[in-house]
C-alpha cells in the first residue's frame, strides 16, 4: 500500500461518523435507513460518508434491481 493510500485512509477514518458507519455496517445494519436510524445521523452526511467508503473500497454497495429497488452495504 502506498503512502498516499495510507494518508487518504487516515484522513477518512478521522472524519466524524466514519468509524461509526463502518461499525454499524459490520454489525449487520446494511440498509441505508437502518444505518441512519442506528446512528441518528443527518441523511446528507450519511450519503457523503457512504459514497467515500464505497469509492475507497472499504465497503461494497449492492444494488438489488427488483421493484422496489433496494440498496445494501
């Protein structure tokens, strides 16, 4: 792993909410609404943090295309 990658991860983990989101997902709260409820987090903040975690490959976003469409992490 490159120094730049470690720096990015350290900066991300230092963000408020990031560790709590990772912990919530690891405990089985894999749906957006469950994470939001579990942490009582602002929806916009949650969306931004989840997007960053997905982009960095720390968590995986799974889209179920059945109706209604469901997204899990």
